[in-house]
């Protein structure tokens, strides 16, 4: 396969990753425009063993982007504390503000439960989702008449994203991130386990079995393997990966596990390109995380209290997308970017060394840029925050 190999990937931050995050968040929003009015999401990538809806594919994109960039972050500064601080600054500020607004502003306005602010479930929702593990779907009396009653059905992917971060730290401390063969073996094991475990739907049509969590982490490590190799997928590699996906669809072979390497290559081919035409959009900021964590709640308001669930689905999707991207940009400019711009002394020293021409690779977040994540989810995730 063609592409650049050998040296670590360059420190530039191509617009491709920014574009991918926005597209991934938009895919999740559009998918939920189908899910929330009636509890089901259409399959857009039918394979022989499993079908993939648009939201699932969007979360996969988040995990691939995150795995690639976060691995680069560790390779540039392999200190667990600094790594954890960067991840927390990316995930927590936006999450904290969103949870406070939903729990103490939206909840009292919409809840049908008596003494909402005295209900234990109100504070359990806030605390459990702030801790990421274990997440909580429900607020007392909120959206209980909606077809899907979950207040925010994407927050579970953030736990998967955090799990992927922790696994990456362990791999880094063991030296595996500089041993691509070991990372590849880990990826294969995760992909096969995620493929073979049962994929059941549980509760409100929300697909959150262990299999899906393992699958997302497999994509994360597949991208980390590519980053460890210092390989930039080229056009021939992307065409080969697209051919694999097309063959899976056409033959309906029960081998969706092959989507892990093929999908990873396709996402990274797009992400590692500059895409100059996208600069007018990417210069506006990164609305992807805000769109992702606010989108489900906002769409629940549209479907339930505002009564827009009977709209034709594409009209609902269009309205949702405009509003969710708008709140995503607000979250970015008012909350998220303020924390990303705070650099530790070590990060600043690394930048100074890089500008002086000494060895080392910068990463987007070390330059005050988000690395992506997640997690429904990744998360995130992803994850799934994403």
C-alpha cells in the first residue's frame, strides 16, 4: 500500500481532522432525527452480519481521529499526569457546563415530577455523568412521554473514550506505542472480540452492549497503530480500503470485522489532508464536541415539548442540525477553547524546542487545538461519544 512510512507524522494540523469532527457530529445528529421520534435508526451500511447506522459510523470516525491524535500527544510528551490533564481539559469543561444547564435549568422547566430539585435521581444524574462511570440516562419526570425517554443518550460513549485513554497510557508505559507490531496485535484482538460478542439492543432502542464498546476501542487502537508507524495513508491505500468496503456490501459476507482496518484507513486518508477549501469553515472554531454532547438533549426538546416529532424526518434533521451546530459553536467559543489555550510549562517548553529545530513532534492540542474526542462517547466517544 502506498503512503509515507518511517518518520513520525508531521506536526501540522490538517483541516481534514477538523472537517471530519464536524461531519461526524452531524452524522450523529441526523441519525438521532430518525431515532428519537420512533425509537429506530435506519441502516446506511448493510453488511452480511451487522448493519451500521449513521450515528454508529459517526462515533467510529470520532474514535479513529481521537486514537490517531491522542497517540501522537503521548509520543510527544509521555507523562501520565500531563496526558491526563490534556484529556480532562478537552472533555470536562464542556461536559460540566452542559450537565449543569440540563440538570438545573432544563430539568426544572420540563420535569413533571413533584419536587424535582429534591429528588435523589436529579443529583444522581448529575454526579454519575460528571464521573463518566457509571453514566445515567434519566432525570425525574423529564422526557418521560417521549418515544425515547433518555435525557442524553450519547454520554455513555464518553466512558468508552476515557477507557481508551487509560488503555493508551498503559500501552505507553509498557513501551507498546513505539512497537507497532504489538499495537497491531492488540487491535486485532479487540476487533475480533468486538465482532464476536453479541450485539443486542437494550433499553429505548439504544445500542450499548459490551461488543459496541470494544469495537470503538478497536478503532481507536487501529488509528494509534497507524500513528505509531508514522504512516500516512495514500490514495492507493484509500482506494484499496474503499474496495474492501464495497466488496463487503456487494457480497454481504459476514465479515464486518474487516471494516476496522478499512474504515480506519479511509478516515485517516481524509484527516491527514489539508483541504484548503475547508479553511473558511474550520476558522470559525470546532463545534463538534458541543454539537455531540448537546445534540441529543436539544433534539429531545424538539421531539417532545416542542412537538416537532411529527415533522418529516428530513425537516426534523435539518432543523436539528442547524440548532445543534449553533449550540456547538457557542460551547466552543464560550467554554471549551478557553481551557484548551492553557498550556503547562512542559508543553510550552516543547513548543520552544520545536521552534528551535530540536527533535520532537507537536500535536494539535499542544498548540491549543482539540485532539478530537468523543466518545457516544467518544468518546468522546465517543462514544457513541464521542
